[in-house]
C-alpha cells in the first residue's frame, strides 16, 4: 500500500499500514547515474521510506560560490562558514558540490521537532559516520558536540568537513543549542587547523541574528558567510537550455515572474510540456505538487508565521508598496518591536524590500528615513500565489491556461515584470551604459495631481541625472499614441515641479520588445528591452 510522488530529485514512498515495512533498495531505479541514500524513519502511525538521489548534473550559475567555498575548505586553518538564503534556492546542493560530498559528518535538523528528537537525530547521524555498534543518545547539546569532537579526533590527519544543514531547526526553546555550539567552536574546533564547519539554513533571519550579528560567544567567529541568491534570467536560460527545454526568452521571463529564479521550482518543470502546462501541473492540478507550497514556505521559515503572512497579504494588494503606518492600518497588527522584527525578517529572507521614495531633498548617499520607508512585496512566488492561486475559486485544473490574455493575467504580468526589472538592475544599468555610476533605485508618487501620477522606477544617479523609467510588459513593440505621449509629458512635468529636482531627467522605456517607431516615439530618450535583462554580469 504505497503512495508515490516524485518532486524534483526526491522519491518518496509512504507505507500507510502500521505494520513494519520491508523494501529492497533495488526497487529504486533511475536511468541516469545516481547515488542513493536510503533513510528509514518511523513513528507509531506511519512508516516512511525515503530514497534521496542526486543525478549527475551540470552546475548552473554557481561557479563563483563554489570556488569561494572550495578555497575555504582547502585552507590551512579551521573555518566556520554559514550559507543562507531563501528556501529552495539550492544551498544544500551547492555545499555538497563544493565539498564533493566528502563529509566527516553531516546532519540535517528536523523541522518542528522537540529537543529529544533533535538529539536523537544527531546521535543517529553520528553513529552512521562513526560506525559505532550502539546508539548513544546524549542528554544535551554540550554532550552531543563533545561526542562529535571525540569522533573527529579519531579520524586520520587531514581536513575534516562538518556540514550541519537546517541549523536553525535544531535551536528549540530552552535547548541550550547556541551555547553548546559556541563551546564546540571556541573551546575545541577553532584551536585546531583541520576543522571545516559549514552550517546552513533557510531561516535567514536566524542565521543573521544568531551567527552573523551574534554579540555573545560567537561574535566575529564566522570566517565567511555566503548569502545565496536565486538565479537571474541568464542563469535560468542556461538551466533550461542545459536540460533540453525550447522555451523562448519571453516564456523564460514569464516563468521567472511566476516562481522566481528558484532552482527547486525550475527542476520540477517537464521539458515535454509547454510553460502553461507546467504551471497548471505544479499549482492547479488536482494532485499539484506545489499546491501547499505557500503554507510550507512560510511556516518552515518562521515559528509564528501569522504576522508575516498578514504583512505579505497586505503588500500583495498594492504594487508600489506601503509605509509602516499603512501596513499597521491594513493588517491591524500592533505597532511595537515585534512588528519591526516581522518586517526585518521578511526583508532578510528576500520576501520584501524596503526603500525610500524620491523626495525633494533626496540625495544618493542619504540614509533612508524610517518614517518614509516603503515596504514592497518582491517574492515572485508569493505575488503569484495571491494573484492567481487564491483566485482559483472554482478549482479549475487549467486555471493558468484559461487565464491567459485575461485582465487578471495582464494585471499580474505588469506587477511581476516591474519586480523582474527591480531584480535585474545591474543588467539595466549595463544596458544604459551606467554600470560604473553610483545609483539609487526608488519610486515616486505625486501628492498634488488629481490622478496621483506614479513612477515605479527612478534610477537616481550620482552624475546629476535621473532615469525616469516606464515599465511595460506587452506582446509586441510598445506603441505610444497621442494620449499616452501627453500622459508621459504630464508625468515628467509633475515630477520635476513637485520634487524641484535640478538633475536632468531622461525618459527610459523598459519593455519586452522595444518601442514602435512613430511620431511620438522620440519622446523616449533611452530604452531597455527584455533581451538586455538576460545579459551576464
């Protein structure tokens, strides 16, 4: 009685009976060369058999990160390295590739498990590596790390790489985990020259607050920390080409606008299906593999995810973003330090960005004013979730395909394309020939005009110039007619008048396929096209 699913590179079989399960490892077969690790876990209700395998894959877009990690792993001193980033971004895979899967010890924290289960999990991993005859479960983390040090001391000379994945999950309330980790590093590992401790976690805020900004025993103890970013468009294109997809750049961009440059999501795409079919299969089909992704994503990162989802729910309703006061009014949350922590954690995890709108007295080097700071939803999947998945009220299994060319799709595409541009500012600057110019990206909203003129992207430059960017996601060349030309002129005039800027203003069009030449197109002084966003930087 097995139920089988295969998301990405993991094959899960769940035995739904209460009787012990026996399965032959040869049952797991794959036409591609692979390494298998059979993991048995059990509780009183279910028995799970999980076969994890790693196909021989091309490494896409991580050359710099792998080189850096290899340099640290081959150094002549002990290293304490933290790798962090959004869930599903490929942190574990990166570390395994950098270390060539050669670990003296490797363990993964257990999500939402109490201290006793975390210690048992740690002891099981240690027994697997040490090949001890008996399983000895330590009473606390001090003893757990002591047993780890004893095992490592028994190994031959040479560098010993320790990889602790999902480290934040091990830090359960009142467990003493941080103190034990401090003691392990400060009193033993750092005194040697052969220990390479790599820790990893999707809870970015935990890594930042407890390791990078630690003010206790781990202050300044990290020798390197690596924030792993999602793929950019160029890397996504390289990925799709490497695995035989024939998607156009517009289709790759639209895929990015739906799920971002997250390798895990890309790995679930089927090259035999169109992009629309893949999105329906992953998010809207009756057995959609990612139908619960929103809940899983936020609850895996935040112990109490309710205020975090309240904030992103509010931000999803307003493309340009909200101030702190507006967020408090919309969410009904209390204005206190806990709310500030929620905003900081969402920003650290890459779900939102904080920026200051352009002001009359604004300068490139000025620090942002907290009262004016605007918070904007930036996570592509989260925006897609609120704009599409929640709107599938009738459980249409082909909702994405049936929504193509609809107002719902057009509105979402406009918002998502703006975020695509914000995520590729280096490429935009390169296309404009200003890569070496100090800039600040911000937005502006009129408070004087009746219709409230709005500019979603201003590139404020140190060379006394501002690129006023119009962002348009359209099927063909963008056609400026008389009315739109008049609206653009009024927008520029309103911006110059209200801000009283003394900088020159360059109207820049960022679009999919450029501008259609006509009597009004000369109003645009510079342009950036979708192809420019695919540049390698």
